[in-house]
């Protein structure tokens, strides 16, 4: 994602409606709730329509309310009732809309930087740690921070401290042109449709 588009999206996220629910910007708290219930949207696993219904319910409410909701005796009935209410909707379309919402919420600009290797801790804990330790944000406030805003704050902090640089538009275009050239050369060398 282009850096300008990233910051614009962070400031003014697109409206999303899934299963008739308006989904506000996803906060770090929402992700911790989804991790707590082992949602396959944030923990590896196979995704079913019930998982999408539950994840949409979580994201449509403030994260603290969602966290409390799972401990209520009526929660499974709520999910069943909500599934029945949505039965005439196109489930594939609704799942794709939720996936588009997640893709937007997890957006991050293309950058180059120093450092190597891969980190093993879940990204949510890395983001919370960065917000609380480097930016001095209280833990509760960090959990209430929309994910896109948290990413924007971290990107700005890392750029200020020389840890990353944004790819220029020319560099992005050069990489795209190179990938297209390489694909064309592969087609010529190995055959295949144009």
C-alpha cells in the first residue's frame, strides 16, 4: 500500500457493513478478544460461517462489551439467533466483505528498514508493547486504539528514528515493471498463454 493512501485510510477509514452490522475501526482490544476465543481470523485455523458471524459481532461492539458477552449464558443463543436472522443473506458475499474489512484494518505501508530475522511473538503484543513503551500510552488506551491508527503511530515513530524509509512511488513502479518483465520472460522461456 502506498504510504499516502495508508495515512489517509488511517485518518478516515471506509465504512463497512457486514451481516447488517456497522463495523467501526478495529481496535487492538478487538484482536485480543478474537485471540482469546481462538478465532481463525487471528489464530491459524479453518474459517466457517459461524466464525465470520462471531467475528463480525465482536468487531461491531466495543471490545470490552464483546469480551463480557462471551461469558454470558445467552451468547450461544445470540449467535444462533443472529445466524437465523442472516440466513437469507449471501454468506459468501458477507464473508468477502468481512475479509475486505480485515484487510483494510491490517493495512501497512511498504517500507524498507534495518533489522533481520523474523519475530516469533504475536504482532498484537509487539504493537501494544511499542505503544506503551515507546509512545508512553497507558495499556487500556493502547487496547482502545484502532489498529490502523496504531500502525500509523508506529510507522511515524519508526520513520522519525531512522528505522524505516518509505518506498517512493517510482520505486514501487519500478518493482511492478520488473515483476511484469520477469513474468513475460518466464512465459517466453517456459511457454504458456500470454
